[in-house]
């Protein structure tokens, strides 16, 4: 993941391809499935745990795995001056973001939630316009309008009856929080690398949740096994394995090309939710989701900005690279 930021999307080639050209497509497909499954895993976990307890079990598991890795291969220790920023990014990107997604999914289906959360790049670009001096051209504003229209349809199409679902707004706010997280972590990624930054921010986010760990452990003894398995699964695959694999993917191909594959995440999440949870998407919700993702695509395809091109392109690359960074 660090290479993605450093290279600014420039091509990096597979080392001699090793006669195994299937590895890269396999890694891309597996990562998309893992990221998409996180939304379904959250729904399963919420059948036995509260949003807070599910988050603490997920990130305690991820923190333990990152700690084992750090003991085995070492890790960059951040400078004192960067530690407050690491804590803040962990609080936003993992604690608050995960709690918002978990609360949102108490009422919103997995597939529909993934469509809303995948609007993160739209809000990242808005932050770049507001705080980094980027100018958004007509195509970008059009994409923003399209994406927000899709979100409005999603708010009315999450159930079989036509009614406004306020929990969709919780997921929209989660996407905004995640966009702020991406912007804040950019200088950290440049200095320490993706794995180190993810490790430290996961640890920081878990630290904020530790007061709830004793009650979560007690609850685990009385909770159905599938919910506990889902919490552990979220910590192992989407949080640790998913980001490690995705970091490898973006080191082998241009970031802009790699991130286009993440548009498949909401579609795959909808399919998995249908097969595993029997959550049949409504026509209005599915239409709103596709419109929202189309708007995200328009924003990302807009003409290059007039100013701060290098900075904002790196942030946008990071936003899609880590879109499920705790995805969910």
C-alpha cells in the first residue's frame, strides 16, 4: 500500500511474471470478494452482538494478528510528533467509522450498505476542493450530483415498502468520516508505509474500544457461534488479509487501473447478501446503488485538476485503495 502512494499510480511490473500470470487476477478477485463479504459478515455478527461489541471483537482480533506480524518481521515506530495524528486517524478510520457502519447495518441490508459506503471517493474529492485548493470541473460536479441522487434513492429503496430509511444517512456520514481519514493518513503513508500505518491505526482504534472488551468477552459465551465466527472473520480476512493482498495488487499495476476493480465490491456484496442472508435487493434500492456508483465513476474520471494535482491524486488513489480499510 505504501508503494501505491509513492508511485502515484505509475506502472509496476510483475517480476518476470514467474510463468504464473493467473496470480494477479486471482489476487484482485479474491480481494474484491473479501472486501464485499465484510458487509455480509457485519450483518451476521449483528445477530449476536451490538454494534460496539462487534467492533471491539473485530479489531481486537486484527490487532493481535498485526502484533504477531510486528514481532516476527518488525515495524516502523512512528516519531513522537506523528503519534497524535496516528491516534486521530485510528479513532476516525476504525473506531468511529466501524461503529457508524455497524449501526447503519442494523437497518440497512449488506448490499445496499456497500453501495453507500463506496461513495467515499466523492467526499474525498469534496475535501480536496475545500481544503487543498483543487478545482473540480463540470464532469466532477455532475458525478457528485449523480452520486447523491443515487444515495437519495437508496434511502427510499432499502425495504420492500416505499419509506425513508434514516440509517442510510448514518452510512453516508460513515463515508464522510472515512474520507477525512484518507486525507489525514496521506503524510503517514508517505513516511512509514501502508502496512505500518494500518497496523498503528488499527491499534489506536482498538485502544479506544478496549473499555468494552470485558463485556464483549462475557457476551461471547452466550452468543450463537455464527455471530462470534463472523466477528473473528471480519478481523482476519477483510481487515488483515484483505489489505495485505490489496497492497500487493497495487504494487503490481497502476493504482488508477487497480482501483476500478473496487466498483465490483457493491455488486458482489449484494450477491453474497442474497445467497447467505437471503436479502433480496429491491428494484429501487438496486437502481439507486448503481446510480450512486456511476456518480463515483464520473468523479474519478473527471479532467485533471488545475492545482495541487499530485497531492489530490494521491489522496484519491488512497481513498479507493483503502475503501474498506476497516471497510466497513
